[in-house]
């Protein structure tokens, strides 16, 4: 247990996480990298549950990036099977829990069976009213922004939109995260201090939290630490807080 307590009245609404360190977790145990990915994948549901119990409304997880295709073929194949493994093992829990699963990213490069499982998970949870658990899978922020720009450009060419009327709201409404609340807290595990092409638009005023803990070891205690750190931050959104205005 933490010595400091979480303030349950100030829980971040939207948390995002860069899940990193699966390979190092396995290496430390003299196991193949896939063992790290296996444990990492099953940790998603657990951390989703902790977040949901605390009252977090949106949890957005970076699970496979547009650049991760460059990994060795065997590893990519293993990672692509993660949704199937999760669904096979946790189907009952997924059906019974109140989390809504959403997959965002490119959906044009998956093998058919992967796409089928993703659609199935999304479909059986689409009416759930609990936490929105977003899995970023073949996701890259540059791709997301490029896709948005193409749609906006097309609307301009089609005469549906005047270039002068393109506002930040128009851009937001063309991102995969359309309608999501602003990002409050971004957590990255495994001691790397990078954003790695994740939610570049959305992190504008997010608080950033980095921990050395490897993703498969990230548990409730680590989540508590991240939220306690977040609650100590002075969020000004570019302005000044009331007591500092004079
Ligand atoms: C994160 O763990 C999982 C994915 C990016 C799919 P890594 O596979 O990056 O693990 P490390 O960084 O090699 O330890
Ligand atoms: Mg890594």
C-alpha cells in the first residue's frame, strides 16, 4: 500500500499508457521475448480493471505501433495473435464486465483472422457503459494525423468545408479519438523517456509520468503511484492558477 492516499475526487478521467518492457521482462527471467508479450497482454485486462475500480473513464493503451511491423517476423506474428489469446482466455470476463473495448489504428494491414477477432470484441462490448478500453493496434500518431488531414482536404475539395473554417475542433473531430475527453495523464513504463509517435495531438496538456517498472510488472500499486504523482501536479493549461494571479 502507498503511504500517501489517492484523492478519489480527483481521479484522471482519461489515462493513456505506452506499454513497454515486455522483452526485458522476459530476458531478466531467461525466457523468450514472447513470454513477456504473453504476460504483458494479460496485464491489459487487470490494469483496465484497476482503472475502472478507481473511476477512470477512458484508458487508452499503446499495444502495437505502425513501426512494430519492422520487428522479426516471428515476433510480429506472436503480437498479432494477442487479441485472439486475450479473447480465448478472457471471453467470459469480457462479456460479464462493463468495459467497452475499442481498437484504433490502421485496420487495413491485419490478417483476416485478426480483424475478425477485433471486430468481435468490439461488437460484443459496444453497448457497455463502463470504462472505454482503447487498444491502439497498428496505431501511429503521424498516420492518425495524416488520415485526418486527407479527410479534411477531401471535404474542402468537395465543397463541404472552407479552408478558413478549419479549426482545432475540426482536426480533433477527424482523429481516431473523436469524442474522447482530453488526455489527463500519459504513463510510460520501462524507463524510456520517449513518446514514440503516440497521441501527439492529444498529449498537448497531458501530465507525463515515466516509471522504470516493466509493463508485465505494472500493477495496482504502480498505478496508485502514478495517480498520486499526477494529483500533485499544478495543471495550469497555459494560464495561471487563481492564487498566483497577482
Ligand atoms: C512492449 O515491449 C511491447 C510492444 C512494443 C509490442 P517491448 O517488446 O518493446 O519490450 P522491450 O522494450 O524490448 O523490453
Ligand atoms: Mg520496447
